[in-house]
C-alpha cells in the first residue's frame, strides 16, 4: 500500500470519527428532547454503534479495500477527540436550534391550519345553525298565519258539510263506542301490545345471554 493511500485512509477515518461524534451528539440531543424512556437508550445505543461500524467499514473499503491497520484506529480516535474538543458544544447548540426551528414551523402550520380551515368551518357551521333556526321560526310563523287565514274557510266548510259528517259522528258515539267499551277492545289491544313488548324483551335477553355464553367459550 502506497503512502498516499495510507494518508487518504487516515484522513477518511479522521472525518469518519468527526461524523460519528456529530451523529452521536445529535442522537443524544434528540433523545433528550423527545424524552425517550431510559429503557430504550441501551437499545438505541447498540443500533447506533452497529450503524456506525457498518458505515466506517464501507468508508474503509472504498479508501483502501477494507484493509485494517493501526493508523485506521488512530485516525478514528483522532477524529473523535478532535470533534469533542472543537465542535461538540457547537453541534449540540445547532441541534437544539434546529429542533426549536422545526417545532416552531410545526406550531405555525398547526395554527395556520386552525385559523384558515378549522375556524372558518366552525363559523360556517354556526352561521348555518342560525340560518336554519331563523328559517324554522319563519316557517312556523308563516304556518300560523296560514292557519289563521284558513280557519274561517275551514269553519265555513265544516258548517256546509255538517249534514254529512254529523250523522257519522252521532252513529260513532252512539253505536261504535258502546261496542268498543262493551267488548273491551282497547284493553285487549293494550294487553296484546304488552305481551308483544314482553316477548321482544325476552327475545333480546335470550340473545344477549347466548352472545355472552359464546364469548365465554371463546375466552376458554
């Protein structure tokens, strides 16, 4: 291996060490900001080191065909130490600023969505409710006016047709009502209705009990 390749490999390992430090600090800041549970920290650390190892090996393979020498580890160590000496604090500050910027953008988008979409929809809903209430009240008012206007004509029509419907009413009150009262048709109808209601309730209870039994069997 030539000297130039060795220097190139050492330079790439030095940059890889700096990159590892940047990613690790960024990962720490993000995990702190997201308040990730400490239970997951060892798992995330393991994933980080696996990913870092794969990336470093790929860089090493592209620079000197994957040949491992002492200067490889030396370059990584120098890069990591150089990063934590010069760039660590700046990287963490920039990461905090980036996270704050992303949060501000998300907050702005949410507020803009609420202001431009949600609030107009709520306003439209309230206006529609007011309009519907007004139309309902107006319709009831018009209906009452129509009833008042039609009432004299209805009384006139009832007076003119009285010879027709008066005998029907008299026959109903004198003949049909006594038959209904005598044979207790209303009581019988109510009794049939009560039996139908009780039968329906029993049917629903039986169905719910059978469903519960099936659920218990499935659980077992």
